[in-house]
């Protein structure tokens, strides 16, 4: 290999190193405006080991570029007299096949002060960190639920995800639910669930945009240059 070819290869490798993902940012935002981001019109159970059978409520997100998922935020409400030891996350494709299922995740939450909140539970914003999950550009579903109690002290709380959008559907579809003990053993669009009102659920998907593989393009160019010499 000639020195110039070596230089091209070195430049290609350097470009690959430089092409790191960008800073963490909101990649998809279902929060209603104004803050705190829910529409006060509804909610759906999203919980495990609660005082009712397990359930999940999620919504879709569309990414125009490849992304690295690092964090999910959501708006929920819960009974704060119980503890919630961990969170669970699922990521589905558009056919509701499970792409990723994460359990035992630690999460943080911030109580929302809302004098107009109607349902007697405490509203909050939750945040769960995701171990970097890379997704190709496309259409996905995300859902988070809380596990009531801890292994040492199992309890029966209640946790819900709040609706958002005020009737406007965001992304490709309305929200989705799965409630095996309540007539929805498989993931179902909420509007198909016993005539429920079509709605959105308040999720915010955060992470990094993965840059286009400039390194690969340069590699092809480097190969061309090397062959021409
Ligand atoms: Ca949606």
C-alpha cells in the first residue's frame, strides 16, 4: 500500500472516530402544551404487582434518522402511600413485536403540583435511564410501567400514564395498551379497547441522533483512490 493510500485510510479511521453521536436531546415529544404536559382528560393503568392485574400503556414515536435511546420521561399519577421499586420498559415495532424488554430499571420522579388535577392520585413526571439502545430510523412504540413495592416489601399500589394531546393524535397512531386480565391480551390501539376515546399518552423519548456513516462513504472513496493509483 502506498503512503498516500495509507493516509486516506488513516483519514477514514479518524473520521469514524469523530462521527460520534450528538448530545442527549428530545427525539420525540408527546407532551401537551402548556406544561405540565397532560390534558386532564384520561389515564390508563401501567403497572406490575399492583392491587390490580398487570397492564401497560404506551405510544408511538417516529425517527427520521438512526437514534440511540438513553432516557424516557413520562407523565403519570400514582398512589403515593405505596412504594414503587423499579420500572419496566418495552420497545415494539409497528406490528407490536417486542424489540426490547427491560426490567428492574431504577427511575426517578418529580411530583407535579396541580390544583386542577381531577382524580385524587398524585401526578408526577418519571424519568428512566435506558442502557444505550440503537434504533434505525423508523416507527416504534414505547411504554413504561412501575413495579409496586420492593422484593423486601411487596405492596399493592396503583400507577397510571396520563393522556395528552387533547384529542389530537400525534405521530403515526394513537396510544396503545395491553391489559391481559381486562380483555386486551395483546397490544391494542386504545380506540379499539371497548370503544375508548382515541388518545395519546404522555411520553418523551430522549437520546442521541446517530450520525450518518460518513466513515463508510470515505472508506469507499479511499478504496477508489487507492485503486486509481
Ligand atoms: Ca401517537
